[in-house]
C-alpha cells in the first residue's frame, strides 16, 4: 500500500533521495609499491630517507631514520667540511644513511637548514646533520629503550637533531 498522507509521501521521497546518495563508489586504487632502494649500501639506502627527532629514554632527544633506528656520528669524521672516514669494512658495520640523487629526506623535528649531503667515494649521496655524516649500526633493531651503540669504540655516538652527541 502506498502512503497517502502528504507527510508520509515527503518522508518516502526523502528516504529515496538519501538511498541514492549512499550509492557505492569505485574503490580508490591501491598505492603503488615503494621504489626499489638505490645505491651501493642497499642495507640502508632509500630513494627518500627520513630524519626524525624522537625522545629516547636513556639518551634524551636523538635523531632516527624513518624505520626508527638510531642514527650515529663518528669522531673520526669531519663536519667542516663534511667528510666520512668510514669506508671499506667499516661500512659493513656502520651503514651510511644514503639517498637517491636529488631525493629530499622527510624531516620531523629536524631543521632542514642542518641537513646536507656528501658524495661518498662510491658515488652514493650520504646524508649529513650539522655537517656530520650519518650512519646506522647493522645490529640496531630500532628500539629506543636502550643506548644502542652509543659510545662504541670511543668514537661512535648517537646524534641529536642538532648534530651534537647524545647524552651517555
């Protein structure tokens, strides 16, 4: 039986209009897979790396990569001019943070004016922070509950977002 009362007719028309508005739409396309890593240090190279300032329990505020790994600087390197002394076997333990040529890192809590790059002997672009070349340790798993490799060999230190050494 069809509604005959004007209010019911109006309500039925409104329901039909609402039902038409809720018609299914085409699903959004799936995101494209990430581009393959570039560069000779495939273990820690990416088209666009990330530098994040995060609070670490024992170290204070430190810089991490986009995967949550602590980043380090070495006293054997130079910040002025940015120079890396870690070559050969050193890069098997201390992985240079490299990016594809022309790629800009994603920054969170890190001043873009402090971020730079240097060209390594193998042609890769390594990110720097306040001039210091950046590395991650091959055994770091990405947690911030411990001190990682801070102070290793008396020359490797977790780096702060301003380029300083993290508190010990």
